[in-house]
């Protein structure tokens, strides 16, 4: 799967982009795709930070571990610099380890991608443990969702979040740690002139607002955007930019846990694939880097100052079709109205399964090393 993403980037041609890149949350999804585009599209040297598990005598490694091993294998094969740090990116110790590696290998960084997706965070100063929740705010939510493995459309009821749950979610998924990373790298004098830092967001349609934009995760994303504005001011001395990119809805471990969203994505896939506008992580990141971040004439941001790489998803005709089908979709007609099989395939592929051309009965050695791991 990693090789396929690399090959896609190569078919799109090289571009003048970043040269020394730090990706925080680099082993899956948009973070991994960002690292691939920076390397194989712009020829960048990259350092990736993530928290994954190696294989042991009883179990395989986590999927992100194998993703990174594959990425580094192909990078070395083509003489690209790639090194990785495995550990808690929220911690000061990993920040220091990363800073030391940047100083030794890169000098300074000109792009910092912040793409962490974690359900919990231990604050490095207070040692308080924060756990995020996916809940509505202010009122009980009742709506449709789907069990994608069983193909069952059902109703779900979610009670509103408490003030503590809201605060915890903002602490985990908001911008505080992003700002701590930038402050620390600035303190260590590791930011290049013209540095860009980027975080990822999702907005979605009004039908997902109660559980997403207007829920606990929405509060966290509001804080993320506020942090971008704060960082933009701090980066003026470097002639730098702090940006938030609003990306398309895709099957990720995070999105699959959000009620309503799997059903929405299944409907969205059906429509966008029929229109020929469907994109995965690598297509999104290629377009983001080439048409927005490093374009001679980048497309303008929205009124909130965000890049909108979700533009094809949010086309009026796409959203109107989803709204029309939303009220009609049931377990009985799910396969007709939604691409539930495509959703399932994408979910399995997060963990390396359902990949075309792979013999899953073959014996393999799960003990795969990442040569550069620190």
C-alpha cells in the first residue's frame, strides 16, 4: 500500500517544495501521505514522529510500524533521507530527542506537519491524563449510523458531554501541543526562514454537525484554528506561515469511531466514485502540496483562513444527493445507496488486509525492523 502511494506521487511529477520536513504523527493516514509527498514529490529529507509497537513473540507489530518500515525501505532504495522517532509526541522527552536529531541531521526544518490522532494525552508538566470523547454538546443526539461490518443501519442516542469531557477533548485534540512543539523548536533555534507549519481539520456537512462540528471534537478543532492564528503571529519573525487544512472525509481509525460518520462516508463514496472525484489520503495530500502550499498562485483560503481541500466533497450537488438519500437509507437498501463494501475495504486496509495481489495464506516473518528508529 505504501508502494502504491509512492508510485502515485511519482506519476504526478516533482515540484519545488520543502526540503527539511518534520511530520508529527507520521505513520498512518494524512501524516504518512504528507511524508510520502514531501519525499517523493519534492525530494525532502524527513523525520517522522509516531507511537507504534514493534512485533514480539506473541503479536505482530501495529500497522503504522509496518507502514513506516516500508516507507523507509523505499526511501533508502532511492537515496532519500528518512529517520523516525517512536514515542509519546506529547512528552517533552520526545520533543528534545526530535530537536537533537533535527540539529544533527537537518540543521533546521522548513515544514512541520502536525497530524497526531490520539485518544489520550499525558500533560508533560502536570502529568494529568486527558481522554477525549466524541459527544454532542448541550443536548442529546439521536440519529442514524451504520455498523459497517454487519451492514446494519440503526439509530443511535448519545448523551451530551459534561464540561470536563469537553475540556479533556480540547486538551487532547486541540492546538496546545502543536503550539508547544513550535515554541520548543523556536527555542532550540531549529526553524528555517519561511517555515510552514500545518495541521489537519475536518468540517463536513450540516447533518454531521451535532456530533462533529458542534460536538466535543468541534470544540477541539476550534481551538486548533485559534492556535494557528497565534502561531501565525509568532512565525512572523521567520516570515513563516501557520495553516489549517480542511480535508475530505476518509476511513481512518479516528473517523470510524465517530457515530454517524461511517454512514455519511459510505454515501459519499458512492456518489464521488460515480462522479470520478473520489480521493484517498495520497491524492488529497498531493493536491494540497502542489496546488496550495507550494503553488506559485495558491488557491485562496476560506473566510476563517483555512485551506479547503474538501472542496470536491462539499460540492452542492454531492451534498444534495447525500441529503436526499440520508432520509431513505435503511439496512435493506444500504448496498444500493451506499458504498458500504468500499468502506469496509478501506477499513481493513488500515491494518493491511484486503489488499489486491497479496497471498494472505503465505508464511511471513512479522519481525520487521525500522532501521533508523530511535
